[in-house]
C-alpha cells in the first residue's frame, strides 16, 4: 500500500490533498510540501517536516554562498559560456581582456554580451554592472 502525505490547508481543513509519496521523486515531494506550507498549510508528518526544514536550510545556505553573478546567471538561464563572460564583466574586464582570457575573438565576446543583455533585459554594460551589484558597487 502506497504511503501518502497529507497536506492540510489552514484555510479549509476539510479540503485535504493527498500526495503519493511511495515511488515519487523526492524533490517533487519536497517542492509540493514546501509550496503547501508557503500557501499557509501544514505538514502532518513529523519526519517530512524535518526533511523540508533541512532542505530549506541547505538551499538557503547555498543561495547565500553564491556570487551575485551566479545568482543572476541561474535566474536568467545563461549558458556556461555566458556565465563566464558575465563573471568577467563583474570583474571589470574589457572586451579585449575577456577575449584574451577566454581564448575567443572580440566579436564572439560581443555576441555573448548581446545574448546576456537580451536575457537579463539590459542594454549596456553599465546597466549590467548595476544589475550584478545591485547599485552597491563592486565588492573587493
């Protein structure tokens, strides 16, 4: 018999939602449980509650440890190469310096910059730098 996880919403206790836990993807179960709690619900299984709390601590710590460029790249779906270019922009490299560092032509770096601008929704390197650093300037 498949175990089920009962997610009970505080707003309507009679409206229980069951989520099959046996054989389900653990990440999906955790996402569903966290979403239920975020929506004002409660998790009735103490073991699952502990697991959700652990997952939140771990993901929160990982996000806090990420650099501004890593968070921005992840949020906008940048490719690995675009992430490399973004990191160099954050470090203040010129197009020529980026090209030399990445073993690319300047036109290829410019192409990647254009894709980054489009994905992030900026038009200039100044806007991109401001977006990376949140208007706080570059941390040393």
